[in-house]
C-alpha cells in the first residue's frame, strides 16, 4: 500500500511539473516580441553610430540598393535550384574533360564490350554477362565522370581561399579587381587558374561581371563560388569595403575546411567499422571456400542459391549506402 501511494505521488509530481512547464514556457509570440525588441535596439544603435559617417538619406539609399541586390541574387539562386538536371556536356566540362558527349558514348560502348568479354572469357552465366555488359555501358563511365568532377571540385576548394587572399592583398595595395583576377589566372594552380582564366576571358570579350560569375558557377557548382559571386555583385552595386568582405569570406572558407577536417577525424572510426562490416562477408566466404571448396557450390550452381546471392547483395548494398549516408556530414 505504501509503495502504491509513493508511485501515485511521484506520478502526480511529474504531471504537475509537465503542466507547469507547458503553462510557463514562453510562447512563440513572446519569442517574436523579444526578437523584434532586439532588432529595434540594434537599429537604434546603427542609426546613432551611422549618423556620424553618412546622412540618413544616404543610409536609406544604400539599404534600398542592398535589398534590391539581395532580392535579385535570391531569385537567381532559386532559378539555379530549379535547374537540377545537369546535361552530359556540363558534367564533362565540370570534370575538366575536353571530350564531347559523342566521345563519351563511344567510350561507353567500348567499356560495355570489354566488361561483356570479361564475363564471357571467365565462363560466367548469361545473366551475369548481361549484367556486366550493362554495368560497363551505363554505370562505369558515369561513375568515372562523377569521380573526376568531385576530385576537381575538391582541388578547387583547397586553393580557393588562397585565391581570395590574393584579391584582398591586391585591393589593399591599390590594384583593380580585374587585375587581381588576372593574377590568379596566371599564377594559381589548377583548376583555380583555369576557372579564373575563363572568368577574365569572359569579361574581356564583353560579358558583364554578373554573367561571367554565373558561367563560373555553372562550371564549378559550389556554395563557395556562389558566396564569392554574391560578395562581388553586392560590392559592385552598393559599394563598400571589398577587401574586408572578401577577407571575411576567406576566413569563413578556412573555418569550413577546418570543420570538415574535424568531422572526418571524428567519423573515421565509423567509416572504418563500415568498411570492416562490408568486407566481412567476402572474407568469410573466401575462408569457407578454402576450408571446404564444395560447401558454397549450391549458391552458385542452383537457381535458389542465385536468388539468395542476389538478395544478399541487395541488402548488403543498401546497408553500405545507409552507413555511408550516416557518416557523411555536410558543413
């Protein structure tokens, strides 16, 4: 009886605490009111501090231009997000390849024939040979292109912050922005020099800076490139300290790179576990094959065994992809 009373009392205290938390917790209106009060205080401080440097009319005009520029850039970003499908020619260009889609399809046919010959020469069954043929024609070439794209983008990010620092030092020393871009195109390592060379060439033949930056983002679809274009466009249309803005951007890019390194170090154990778990079935199969060669023969010689292998392969692939997705953290 005493235990029942104690349990009822504990449950009553928990319910009372939950009810008090619900009733006394700040509502969304209270949070919104606090945010508005903080914004009003910040605006008042900005008016007081900004009045010494420029007039109120100049402040309003600059804020108006800045708002219009941000709205325009926001609409451009939304339009770019709608164009999710990237053509094969753009993928080859982003990978740094000079091949055309025609060359890509010829290479795909050659790869399909080679994979099919491997299946025929090794004496595989017909469906295995057909699967190898499909993988060689549709899967392997596109995997190579995606691998080259990601590797090129990674190389670009490693040197992009240094390129921005060149612009910062050049602007502080009195050089125009176009001249700083030309210095990057001449002296930076690949692929940074290639992208900035195409940027400067586009400006030289008559393209606006906005159009040249948009084409650069098409060739190198990275958030960092988009940030760089936004900073240059805002500075061009509204003015301001370009060296300070680009310096802050370079610091942000370095901080992102440092954070990615920390994430890789923290997720190294999970990746190693995923690799061990993924390789374990093949190691066990090899060990069983060496110890008892005829034990696993039904899996390869019978139709039921083939279905079991296909199912196991699909489940294993799903598990590997899930583990890969879990350890991938985007900054």
